[in-house]
C-alpha cells in the first residue's frame, strides 16, 4: 500500500473515494462542511434522513454526489467528544474496513479536523498511518491459496499547506516504523523450523549487505565458549540448533559517539527444556524470539530514516529443547561476569541468555541499554495484553521510555525493582538462583538481570503480553515494541 501526502481542498480532489468524518448530532468538521457545501448539501441531507448517526465507527457510503470530483464519499462516524488514541484507531479501522472492500484503486482521507487528545497534526498523522498499515498486514506465505489482493493501492492524506511539512515528516517516520513492525511480525510468525538462531543471524547479515553503515558479526557456540558465556550456552545444550549471538553495529552518528544498545531475547522455540511446558498452546512458543525480532525491526526503521545516532543491537538467540544433553534443574553455571547461577527451572531460560549478553554490552560503553524480552507469563497476568512491563536502574531512562510509549501509542508501565525482591533469588549453592518463587515473577526476573547491568543505565521491557496475540484466527505477532523503541531514539535526537 502506498501512502502519500497532498495539500489540497478535499472537495477538489479527483479520487475513487473521499473519506470525511461526521460527529454525532450531525456535527461536521471544517473539511466535511466544505465537501457538504460543494455537493449542494448532500451530506447534510443524508444525516437529516437518519442514514448515519455519527457514532464512533459507523460508516455510510454515498455515490455520485454532484459538485465533487470524487466518485464516492465515505462518511465515518467519530462520536461526540475529542477522541482518545484508541477511539481514533477504531475510526480509522472502520474506514479502512470499508475501503478495502471497494473497487477503487485509491482513496483520499480528509480527517485532520478530527480532534485527538494530546496530539498535534504530526501525532494524528502518525497514528492514522500506523493504524492503516496494521490493517494492510497479511502473513500468508505458507498458504497454498494466497489472499486476494486489494483493489486499493494508494491512500492520500489530505492536509492544509501550512501543515504539509509536519504531515510529510510524520509520513516518513510512519513508513519506517511500519516497515520495522512488518519485519518483526514476519519473523515472529515464521515457523520455528525455519526461524532458527542461524536464520536470525542470516537476516541481520542480509540487512548489513544492504546498508554500508551497518556491520554484523555472528558469534557461534565456539566463540561463546571463548567469551565465557556459560549461562547462554546452557540454554541451547539440548537442541540440535546451535546458539548464536548476533552483534549489529549501526554507525549513523559521530565517530566515537557512545551508542545506545538494544538487547533482544531470541529463543526461537521454547519447549521449557527439562522443565517442559504443558502441550496446550506450546506452538506459540515460536514467539519467544520476538524481543530479538523487535530489535531487527527497530534497526529497519532506523536505517530507513537514516537517523544520526550510533546504535548496537545484540540478539541472544538459542532454542530451548529437552534431550540427554539438556541442562537440568539443579545445574550450576558460570556466567561471563563470573557470577554463578543455580538453574532451578530450565523454563526460566530467557534471563540466562540475556545476562551474558548484558555483560557483553559493557564493551560498547553505552549511553543506555534496553533489553526486550518475552520474559514472564507473570507480566501477562499483571498487565494483560495491552501494556508492556518496564523496570530498570535509572529513573531518567524509565521516564523517557514511558513518554515514548505514550507518544507512539505503544505504552509501558513501570513495576518496582526494590531491594527486598532480590532476596527471593538467594541460593544456598551459587551466587544467585534463576527463579525467585511464585510471587512477583516479573519483578524477580528483572532483579536477576539487574545483577548484570550495574555498569550502565539499563531498562528492561517485558513484552510477554504485547508481542503477540494468542489463539484463534487473530493469532500472530504484533510488531511491538518497535514503535516505542523507535520513538525513544527519535526523542533522543530531538533533545540532543
């Protein structure tokens, strides 16, 4: 789908379908009023007949209105009040749901007279384009019969000349972010017999071949042993698929400028290992690499925008399987940092690959480190599927990420990281246990990681509830938290 921006009066546009918003009580914004006047009051007449109440998400298609160059006009209800982000997304989804079923090859959206809480024209345009792109996404590469292509190929955002530059900027950012989200979703939706640790490394290398300012190294199990990553290696011992640490280094900023580091959990399939999971819905454990996929997706967005920053991505990739070689509950391993870990549950494996990768991140002398992981089912219980969990050791970094989540409509919520929780990880045999018991599972997992993040500003995003949608026909990766991460990086440039 092609997304364009055009400065024009909507009533003068030649298009297959022109979309304008209508509020309850026959409320017309300035753009809808102009279209109504040009059509000789056709919209107002339809409203008086009661054809559309203007409630949020309602729609009405009008054909052959005189005085307009548009072949048809789609009225979409926006309700009574200033809209929240969620309400605006519902309105956009309603409009797109009608548009993609029509025969026209293009559409023009004149929706910038719809008020959205706490959003300027840039923010509204970003929200609109990212909502539309979400509706366009399909994953059918393993189906014999592909989905029928939409007749709709092009959508134009209609804006005033005074706002065109901001809408164009929003469109540039939205295109890059949605491309990153699509890559993240594709990787997450791939079957685990295709998307292995080796495959993720190959995808990063392919990205580097296309961009001169990106370099990629893929460290194999031999290199991991040389680095002393005993915890990382313990996770992949039961699998025929070898583990990989993928190191991505984007140099868009000044030489010697400290980079931001993104660390992604990349467990390409998580059976639980010897502490095996229940069989029900185990197929969804292919999504346990969505943290690593979101790092790749964020790199895609950053590369497309050519952001002037230095950025390092570390993908901690392994497959967690049971076998005669697999790590056992009760085993003790030595991490790259020298700390020893008693593995009480092999299904708490994400923190085992991440802890060594966080230690590896020290060599880059980072400005900040953010790890992204589908780490704990406890986070899904606590926050559901709408909000990512956020913990860390630096209040400024936490606030920056919370603000970025609000701006990107990809929200996170801070959970505490008090010292009292650390005591749940005490082990009689090693420096630390890899689980802290049934209470506060998300927090104790972050407590574990914090032991390996003392040399830098660090934040942890638990996306176990937000990285994919479970069950039914809607099952699939969401592409989150690519919008949050990309917005965080954009904000750092604006505040530099």
